[in-house]
C-alpha cells in the first residue's frame, strides 16, 4: 500500500482529496452539462472566469439554435455561428437585452465589462470586446447558477430581431439568420 492509498481504496493527499467533495456538489447540481461545479459560488468567481465558461456556453447555445432552426451543412453552420459569437454581435445582443436584466444580472454585466482581460483580439473593437466579455460573464454566471432557462430567454430576446428578419421574407427556411451589420448599438453619451 502506498502512502496515498487508504484501506477503503480511496486515495488521499493532493488534488484527489477534493474529488469526493466535488462529486457531492456535482450530485446536487443536475443542471450542469458535466459534473464539474466551480470551486466557489458563481458570484464569487472573477468576471473573467465567468466569461471563460460563458464563452463556451454561449457558443453551444448558438450552435444548438442553428442546428434546430436551419438545414445547413457543418461548414456553413460553423461560418454562421462565428457571425453570432463575434465580439460585435455579442455587443449588439447585450444592448438589446440590457433593459430586461435584473439588478443582480446587471451587476454581473458591469463587473464583466470592467474586467481587465489582457489583450484584445486584432479583429475586435476594444469597446465591443468589453461588451462581449460582459455578455459572456453573464452567460457563465447564469449557467453556474443553474439558470439555463433564464439564459435561453435572454438569448432568444437578443436574437429576436434576426429571427424575425430571417423568417419574414425568405422562402424555404434553409438559410440561417445572420447578424446584420446594420444593427449597431446606441451611441454612448
């Protein structure tokens, strides 16, 4: 028997020691995609960490939406999804939903917008990138809070103009609604 083995077969020491606690938390949370809950309450996580998981959650939501509402091949699905998850598109979506946010959600957005994220991608506007980080922080926060329904509601609200414009005049329904470039956020004063 090694120094890390117990008689009951469980290992002790190192990061493995936390696994039973994490497993217990995971069993309590059936709304996470996988049983790996965060190390602390979502409200205590740094906004950049929330944005990190929120980026993935938002991407999955958009992909699911596109697969459920279009008849596109994978290459076209990917191309369409990248339009929706760009910093500019996410910034526009945030402006559409800001008036519907609770005080708690608005605080998460504010924290995400003010977070220092390091470098900004070359193809993104700095202000759009900050707003996109804010939206992703909110997505991560709602995901970790188990509020997938609320997140879906906000995403649908943010997508509503594109959904309406795509279903309004196009026949066949095989084209995915894209993020029009003309949908600019209101100018800040």
